[in-house]
C-alpha cells in the first residue's frame, strides 16, 4: 500500500448539513473542484455517503484512489500483480453501502482501443475492505468467460450483497456471490462475438438492475432474483437518440427516480421514472464543458449534494508510451447539479419550488417580477403580486395580505382546493402555501 497526499481546490464553499443529508458525519458540498494528484487519471468513481470518501478507479496505474474532500487526503491502494502492470487498467468502482466494501474491476489495455478484437489475458474483480484496509477476495473473470467475452468495466450490487459485473464485448452480466466463491455467467447474448459492443453501464435499485449500451439502443431492466438474467425493455418517451455511452448512475439525492447516462462525446443524458422504472422519460442532456483534445466523459457521480462529470484524458501522451499514464497533476470534477435540476424541473436556491413528488420548504421566498413558467409554455410575468411563506398580496389593488392555505398555483393557473376544480396540467409542479 502506498500513501500520498493531495490538495483539494474548491470553487465553491461547503454548505451546512440539512435534514435528509446522506452523509451522517460531515456536511455535503457542491461546486467544481480539482484534485491535485500526480497521475490520478480517473476512469470511474463512487462516493460513500457514510464515510464521506470518494473511491476512484485510477486507470493507467491500475490502483484504487481513496479521496477525502474534507481533509484533502488522498490515499493510493496498490494491488500486487495488478497495479503498475502494463497489461491491466483499472475500471469500474462500486461501494457496497451495507458493508462498506469496495469492488474494483481490472481490465486490459487493448480491449476498448480494439473494440473487442483483443480481449486476451486475465481480468479481475477485486473486493476491498476499506475499514480493515485489506483485500477480501479476488475473482478471475476470464476463468468464467473462458476468454470468449470481456470488456468488464462496471459493477453494482443487489440487496443480498451479490456483485454484478457488466462486460461490453459483447454485452454480458456476470454474478459474483457475496463471499466471492460462486461466479455465474448470469446474462449472455444469443451470439458471443467479442467485436459486437453491447452493454456499457449498470445501476441497481432494490432488486432491479438497469442496463444500457446494447446495440438495440434500448434501456433494459433485469430482476436480480432470477436464476438467469432476462431483460425487459423500459420504454423511453420523447424519442431520445442514444449516443455512444459509458457508465450510468442513479443519484441518491433523487430517490433512485433519475438515471444519468454518460455519453462520451455529448454529455450526461437525464432520464426520470415515476413508476419504478416500468417506463422512463428523457428529460434532456447536460452538454460537456470545453475539454482538451482526446478528453471524454466516462461517468457521472454524486459527491455530497453535487452531481459531477468524470473525464478520462486519453489525449495525454503516456510517459511509457501509448496506454500509459502521462504527467498530468490536476484533475477537475465539474459540478452539473444546477443543469440536472433545471432539466428535472427542480428548484434552485434562490427560487425554491415544489414538485408533486418531492416537497421543498419555501418559508422565505417570494416571486415578484421574476418570470415563472411551465415547461410546456413560454415565460409568464407575475407583474404585481408576490409570494412569501404563506402570504399573497396584489399590490395593484392595494390588497391586504391573504393567507394561502387552501389553494396552490400550478403552471400559471391558480387552483382552489376549497372548490371542485379539475387538475390543471402544466409541467408536473405547483406552488402551495409556501411549500407546506
């Protein structure tokens, strides 16, 4: 094990913890930040909300980074026979929140550059106990695949603690028991051809596993309790055209109702489901910021209260040749929380808003001249009235303060609950009594 230190460069200050915060020990945070760590080169990451640690798959050196954004400490964990091995890279990372264990996938350096034409060599799933600082088990995934399929790149868990590993050449799912002793080819396509790129990302919610990246361009759902994986298609509305993608992610802050998909050269696509992922709606895509040549998006991740983009810097010149670590030191993490919230119709800090699914207290906000609109219509000018807490006042007619306990605004229409008014369709949100 090798320990190093790094500095955190924050572009935003920490915010105070609030009820419902996922980290029980430290306040969450948002805002762009940069990890200053030589040869970090992240390929994937996952955040442990209990400990406040960010676990990073360090691509070229095939090691695990453990970053604490509050103490600015960065620990590098090397795995004998894997780390600093030119025949292996580090890929997907997943934290099992019930045990605190971390799973890491080590794949080959040629699988993705050759689009599956070269998948030769041993590929590994490692289970690491971060509390005890020791490796729990190591599974040779190639022993199960018999070298016929590969591109293993992401992991997630079911409620029983089983680990699922997604492979992309072709699209496969491998199930590993909690103790690492039983490895099962859980889902395989009808034809095994390693040059047919398939699934690229998985995310679990309860016993359901969502998967994306198949050549069909569809979002799939699996029941992880089944003996073998059988996909069902999740219908997606708004005719989204899927671009080449990498990891997918269900942010905890949205109650597993929002799915983020990393489209390598396009940005993070946002999907929402209100029926337990029986169907989904495409909400839009958060575009990429200005990037260096060769830099691509590989994963979205929630860190504290923020939603971040993770980039891989494939354009850097490797110090040991192509496919090796360069001399980069600064690795920015770009916060896209506000953009995602806008696509979902959530509130921002200045103008709090309540959706029908998630209430947001609004005891000290008001609208006056600020334009308010539904997603389906143009902007609306509120003109001469405002809201503050549970009060409404029309200045145009000298109206006294009016309690608003019995009505709400939805879109730009007002509905009184005291009367039998039909629901008013707008963009799926309304204002009511200061959010109460």
